[in-house]
């Protein structure tokens, strides 16, 4: 159709497969004609209705699970921002004009997210195929003797039975994965408590767990008060996922906090934790960066173990990467070697930003692209308070609803 503009509204309306468009609150915002035909409804019946008010479970069927299964699928889409294909579903629908009466229906649903500018799910396309006649035909075939069944009918009946069994198993696995993820997130949040943080109104912190079911990782942040008005901030990232990574994170974070309190030198504190990491299973190749802020001399002293560089942002938006004291990750060297340390002066009003790689890294993209995207966003929002900047930054980089990797973020107004 070169030279002409496609009419997407007409295309959607004429699509032969039944489609609903849902808002994130599961209210129906659009519907095509094929869906109206399949459900014997009108647009006025559906637009503006919550999907489960328009299509509740059949109260006469004690085993009805259509609402539960569809609700679980739609919420998986909202969290993962990935399509979800459901197994065949028995989901009876109310008969129009006959209150309390339901019609047995079988469906093959697929739920697909449409993302908004900030990366969150703006709409969900709910596509279904009505397979009621197919199911009824095979139910009739199943009542015939096995001698009467053709080989194709027997195979299709077997596949249908296995699909229903697979749906039950998948749901059990999802529930188990969700339980593990919730335990890990709860553990992680408990271990991220920082008592000294409450004394710093000029510091904002954010932690976003990964969006996948088993993608809880080992990202952390910390704020520690030191003597003579100095304080330190840190972020780190343990390799791995799940409860093990969260537990390792807790041990390393505690060790680094204790080391900086005792030594008050970032490089020496990182050396101690690097030695400790060799004795902790799952701790090798952890990345971390520790920065100490001396408010009297207006100096930032930092040491970096394989982590993305902190950024110092001046009031005019100019950004300086603190990349002069970078070393391999914790425990990466077979022999002990002193870690480097560097200093950077600052002026009151500057911002110090520490973060983990989930904030900037994207698939099939060089890390420099992510760093440039970050510094451009920091320039735009440098006049905001740390709290407002944290929220603006996450939205600007498209991770406000979470990403494939954990994200830890610390913003300090100096």
C-alpha cells in the first residue's frame, strides 16, 4: 500500500481472530467485531467494563477456574512484560438476556503486552480462539470405544489431555517460583536496611528486583557514617540469582560495612572484603564500588572492584565519571594485590550517583551506549532533588517497573 496510509482501526476491526484490548487495571478499552461475534455481545456491553465483571465464573460449576487462570496470566504479563500463552481453558460465559444462565465454552487464549514510552505495560491484547466445537467433537469421540477411534482422533485426544495436565504442572511451578522469589525479595529488603541512611536527607536510594520469576539477584546499596563528619556510600552486585545470591549479598554487604567503619579507607576496606569473598561460596567475581565523602575537605575518595563507574554531576549538568581507581572484581585475583584508590574534589550542590549495571546495560548494546544514556539523563535532571531525580531517572531509562536484572541506585546531593 505504498503512497497510502494504513487504517489500523479498520484493520483491527476486520481481524478474523477475536481480540480484546485491556488497560493495566484489566478494564476493557477496545474490542473487535470477531470478539463481539464470538461472545454475542455489543461494544456497549463490554467497553469500560472490568473483564471479570463482564465475564465472571459460572457459579453453577464448582470446578470453574477460568477467572483464576486468566487473572494469573494477565498479571504475569504485567510483571514480566512478556506474552503469555495459556493452555485450553473451559470458561463458560453468561448468556445475554438470561440472568444467571451460562453457556459452556472452551478457548485458546494468548495475552500480549503493549509497552508504553516508559517501558511499563500500557495495554494488554487478549486474543482468543473459540474451540468449543472441537472439544465437544472430541468428547463425543472419547465416548466411542478405542476400537472405533481413528489413529488421528486418538492422538488428538491424547494431546488435549496432556495439554491440560501441562497447564496444571505449569501453574504449580509458577507458584513455587513465586514463593522462592518472594522469600528472596523479602530477605533482600531486610538486609538492605541501613540505619545511618535516616540521618541523610540529601541521599536517595532505590532497589528494584528483577522482573522474572527467578531473577532475584544480589544487588545492594549501603550508607555508613564515619568519624569527623565523613560518610561512605556503596553499591555492589553478586553474580547469580535467587536465595543464594541474596544470602551472599547480605554477607558481603555486612563485611564491607564493618571494614569501612574500622579502616575508614575505601581501598583497604575493599581489600579485606576481597579476601573474605574467597571463602564464601558464590561470592567470587562480585563487583562493588565504595566511595567515602569527606565533607570538610570536599573530597570523594573511592575504590572500584569491576563495577560501572560512579558519576559526579555538577550543577550545570557536566558529568565526570569516577573511573580512576578501577580493579578486577572481588576475589578475581589468585594472589592478594593492594587495591587502587583515587580522589575527586567536589563543590557543594554537586550530585554523586552510584548504580548497578541493570540501570544501564541492555541486550546487544555496548556498555558505553548505556553510560551515555545515563549521563544525558543526569544532565536533564541535575536540578531536581535526589528523591525526584531517582524517580525521573528510572522512568527516563525505561526501568521504573523493573528490568531483567536487579537495580540498586544511590543519589547523594553533596
